[in-house]
């Protein structure tokens, strides 16, 4: 639904929408008419039900190099409800060509700490969090886990099994030069 300038003036200042999450806790998301209008084209293209699902999603992204930062940026712009990023690696010179949110003055700081406010600027409605490490509790508090840093295959299998048994989507995407690996597991009921 699209609002004209006149409609925006006539809208009540705030509209509250209940969001239920994976862990069955309820949060209240407050959206004003401007925020609702932001997703009007998306609603027209994908439908309000899909947009509502996106707003309820909580995505955990492990790794903020090329694939990871692109995933975080696109999800933020698309309007997911919350993103938690994990990447404690310090910014190095080679990162400047892989992550467009990093600048020369960021060298030495951790990737996640530097990227958080820059992602938040893209969409103030999307809650951006930083976590120190990948734990089972953090994984299970999200709708999806996206791994973009290289991990041993045994660790990837362990994480996929944890996600699968708890209804969390598991995505592994890694790119190295001309080689790319992508694995997606939404579970048995998808």
C-alpha cells in the first residue's frame, strides 16, 4: 500500500505491530506512516505476508568479508527485523577491497564494530547487534544462521545439525577468487 503526502499527514503518528519470534517472546515494533511507506513497493511486489515474515526475521551473520557484508547490506535494506553480526577479526589493508563499509582509518579495529553503525544508517528500523562469539544460545535465538568465513567441515556439519534440529535455517556461503561454495538447509519442513 502506498501513501500520498496527504495520506501521511492524515495517518496517526504511530502504529504498533506485534512480532512473534522464534523463541516465542513478543516484541513490539513501532512503525510510523513513513516507515510503512518504505515497504509499499516491496508489499506490491512480494505481498504483505512476505514483508511481514521479513520484518519478523532475525538473522545471524558470521563473517563480514565480501559475501558476509553483501548479505548484511542486502538484508538490512530488504527490511529484516534484526541482524546480529559476528566478526572479531581486525580490519587489515586487504579488507578494504572486500568490504565497502571499511575505510583506511578503520585498520586495526574489529570488522563488526566498524560495520555496525554503517549498516544501521541504511535502515534505522532494522536492529543491528554485534556478538563476540558464535554460541548455541545466540544461534537458537535467530531465524537463520549465515556462515561466510571458512570453518572446518566438521564444524559446519555440527552447526547445520544444531540448526536443523531447532528450526533455524542454515546457510554457508564462501567465495575465494573464482571458486564459490554455497550450501542452504531450511530443514525438513521447508
